[in-house]
């Protein structure tokens, strides 16, 4: 059975968008956007943690719902990598991007 989308989780809660926003540490408009599944990239790790706290569910449930929203699938490994990458400091992300660029250049015919 497929995971619910993030919007489904938010709308199914007994909390108002304002309550979710306050508990999650994000803006009410952002909660509304997430509740409408109106995003194409994974929210920041801080937002994921905040939503898990606000909705009183494990972070893994939030991540699965995000995957379902973004891809319509349960590609757990790719999403976990993306979340871990997003959590790195900017200078470390830059190093990884440079490595990927170098690998892509090396693999061009």
C-alpha cells in the first residue's frame, strides 16, 4: 500500500494550519503549501523534523509522505540521500557537487 502524501497527513490531523506552523517552527502559508502537496523538492531537514513533532509522527513517516508527494513512489534510498545531502553545510555540499561534476566529465565520450 502506498504511503499517504504529506498533504494528506497534514489535512488528516486535528490541528489547524496555524497550530502546525507554530509547533513545526514554519510559517502558516508554508503549511498551506505543503498541505496542498504544492512542492517538487523535499522540504529542509529542519522542516521535516518540525512537521514530525507537530503531527506527532516519526520523521520516517514524514519522509515517506514527501517521497509519495514528489515522485508518487516509495524510493526511500534516493530520498534519504537527498535529505542527508541537504543537511550538510554549504561548503561540504559544494565539494560533493564538484565531485559529481568531475565524475560526469570523466564519463563523457
